[in-house]
C-alpha cells in the first residue's frame, strides 16, 4: 500500500470527452494526436462513444452542429448539452445552478470547530429536499 513515486498525468486520470470534442472541433484525430503523455486507447474510444451518444459526433465520427455548440462551453460535454437542451424547456436558470454546483469542489463549508460545525449542520439541514441532491441544490 505504498504511494507511487509519481502521480499519473491528469490526461491519463480524467475523462477525455471534453478534450476529444475540442480536438474534433479542430479537425484533429484524437487517436493520432501526439499527446505528451498519451492516454490509453480505450479511454479515447470511451470518450468518442460518449460524444456519439450525446449527439456531439455523428456515426462517422464527425462533429455535429450540436457538438460545435457544446464545445463553446467550458464544461464537460454532458453538462453543456443539458444547458443547451434546457432552453426550449425554459429551465435554463435551474440547470445553470445545478451545473455550477456539480462542478464546484465543495458546496458546503465545513467549520473546524465542533460547536460551529453542529450549528452549520443544523442550518444546512433546512435546505435538504426529500427529492434528492439536485433539488436540494436549488433550495
């Protein structure tokens, strides 16, 4: 149970859908792209599959109009698609709020002092919704 001598490069530790979408928008092949620390082929293929299912790529692997629009957001493609699709449903404000909160590292501040933490937990409990975390975030 030792820690590795070096941490794997981020490109090898994270999802690649956003990176692959950007490369596709630049008309570059993500499989042949000369990454400094190349990710595994399976990871690139998984990103391509995700982008296809999101509608960002067509069956030939070409970027779609939706994919070009998704690429304009500084977000993971799944979140950018949710924002785009929220427009006709007139719920963009709510989706933006949820997207902001799920991309934040820590939504709640946790005080170090036990007495203050208990008070903060009590206040925080007023926002909880029985309908789930996303609804809680909107409260």
